[in-house]
C-alpha cells in the first residue's frame, strides 16, 4: 500500500492510499482521484519523505499544549494556523456539523421557521436555501449560517 501526499490545482493538500504507483496513475487518468475539499480532479503528487518511527519521542514532544478559553482566543489560535492545519481544522468542523445535525434538504427554510415559531422541537438542522430564503430568515430573526460543503462530504464519510 502506498500513501501519497496529493494536492489539487487549488492548493488543497490531502492524502491518498493506493495499491501501487501504477494504480494511482490509472485512477488519476480516469479522474477517479478528487480533492475532498473542492472536488477538483486535477490532482498532482507532492514530494514526500519516508515516515520515520522514533521510539524515543516523548509524549511531551508530540502533545499539543494549547489552552485558550473563549471565542476570541479560539479565533486567534485558528488565525495563526498554517494552511494545512487550517484545512484540517475546517474539515474537522464540517464533520462535526454533519454528525450533529439533521439534513432536511430543500425544506431548510420551512423547517427553520417551524422551529423558530415553536411548531416543532428545536434541533440542529442543515440543508439548502436560496440567497433570498436565507435573507428572509435573517430578517425574521432566525439565525442561519451558510456552510459550503465540499463535494466529498455529500456522500459517505470515511
């Protein structure tokens, strides 16, 4: 099994697992390899170094010791992340939203109103709304937030 560091034309870095170099090239040629963030199939292989397992590394060397409190501190810590870490943090956030919300599809605006006006129980929902529907919800005092989902998140998450 070969683990390759890949990058799409938009600069999103990700990892791919392939049976061989030929398998990667074959899948790339058939446009089966796509960026999990944007769905771009123009994927290139990045240079990579062999992975070294250093048994002498201590937990303190590998543990993160960030301890910030409050939204301002969290925003500041995210703003200082390198691009790869920011991409990983964003993907983690999207996975959390997907796991903790119900997909109501095109009924999003209707369902958000029903919850806001007490016609149904409050719960986390996600779905699609047009810009006009989103604006109308905001004018009614219903808090909504656009969250563009990468194409890879619309299917089964792995």
